C-alpha cells in the first residue's frame, strides 16, 4: 500500500484509486483506478494534480464536470532535475553549436555523475577543472568548459527557481593564459601553392582549402552549405543556419562574395555536389559532421605546410584584411566575428556586399 493519497502500489506501479461521490457516479462510475507511474516522485505529482482536478470538477454537485483523466495524466511533463536533462533542454532553446556544451556536460558527468543540478558544489567544479588540466587541456579550453557548465546551471537554477550561487562561476584557473599558443599563419606563397594543388587534385576535400582561405569562413560554415546557399551567377554565398548546421553567433549569418581561387574552387565543388548539399559526404544523420571534414583536410594541410591547420586560414585572412587597412567592423562582418568594441557596431545593416567584395578583391591571392 502506498502512503500517497488515493494511490495503490501493485507490481511496482502506482495506481490512482479513489471512490467516486454519489453525484458524479453517472459520469465516472463507482471507482476511478488508473495507472500513474512506476516512480514514486512522479506518481505523487500526478496523484496531486488529478486530485485537485477532480475536487474542482465535483465541487458543484448539481453540475458535475466531465474530465478526460487520461489526458490529464499524459499531458504532464516530468520535471527536469539532472544535469544531462537540463543540458538537452538548454540546447533546445539556444541557437548555438551544441558540441562545446555537450562535451563539457558529458565530461563533468563522467567524472562526478549525473546528479540533481543543485547537488554540484564549488569543490566539485574545482575538481572538474583540475581533471581537465591533468588530461592535458590548455587553460583556455578549461575556461570554455567551465563557461558552458555555468550557462547550463544558470538556466537550470532559473527553471527550478533555486536561490543558489552558481558553483561554476568565477572559478580561478592556475596559470590561466600562460599556456596560450599564438596560431601561425600562411604566407602568400604558401596560399598560392596550396590553392593550385587543391584545384588540380580532383579532391573535394582539398577544395575546402581555397574556399576557406579566400572567404575567411569557419570550416562548418562551408561544409554545411546547401546548393540553395550558392549563387554562382552573382558569385555569392549565403551563410545561414539550417536544420543540419547551426551558426556560432548571431552575426555569423552573412553574404560573402566569391573571388579569385574561391570562385574556381566553388565551380569545381558544384560539379561534385548532390541536389541538396555542396559537400554531401559530411551529412550524417541529418547533421553536418564538420569535425570529420576538419580531420580529413588537416591530414594534408599539416603535412604539406609544416603543422599549420585549416583554421590557420581564418587567422591568415584577418591579418590580410588588416594589412589592407580594412575597417575593423568590416573585418568582423566578413569573418562573422562578434563585434565587441562598441555598442554602435550592432546597429544598422552593416557594409554593403559591394564594399565586402572590394576589400576581398584587394587581398585575394592572384
């Protein structure tokens, strides 16, 4: 017998079991018995909800209301409590790349367990940070993981209305920033050599090299391009979010002209594309696997250019634009970087496509 009001426990299942008052028996019969849940906390919530609804329906004996009891039970959504549950819920609301948040959450769960979000302490989070450092992660990576955990916990505490200090906020990391490595960049000669080899290779993977190098895009932005995002007649690509690939920031959505080697590479890539995506080989289970593309491209890039990576192309483009005296806001617009220097940069429509093309023409590799 269960101690929850109006319930019975039979074969590990809680049932709502209640005698119906005389005035309501012509609608509900003599008894109401319906399965609730195998979990006591959820059964308790459902029993209370059903009791309140029935009491209200039966309060006026002259006008008894007919309730759909099954609908009341099935419409109840169990309350989220665990970190894994709130991680998924948080990502369902946020239009962000899910991988960093998932990595952080799964790493914490593997170390400390999937607990109620209120149970993680400051010492737990410090242990998590120390564990990441011991595994060889740089302090910058550890900070990003902590920021992800902090964001999920902030969301969870707000949803649960918990008045609790976030244990992942403002955690000190010993030696933070001292291990940062400045990413090297390509020379113009290396870019020209790499572009020519990529175009002559017949490899769609290597075609990413000039597409990234001459647009400054993130690798996921290019590998996630749909055919509808490419207008070869106007020589423009549209970087926008879709169901198979999100964007890193709100400012990442943009139009970019194709100039020089990027235009040649795009024309070749279109010949190898399918009806929907520019790089269909990286579409798996309705998601773009940019990491797979990165691994494949970097095997060639690192060997060919002394350890440089595909992401170095993005840093190189920013240096090239600086050298051409490109306005800072225009540099940020081209690369889809967040402009943090002034509030004013967030206003207006930004630079025209013609101005973007003019500056990309200035820095293109001939």
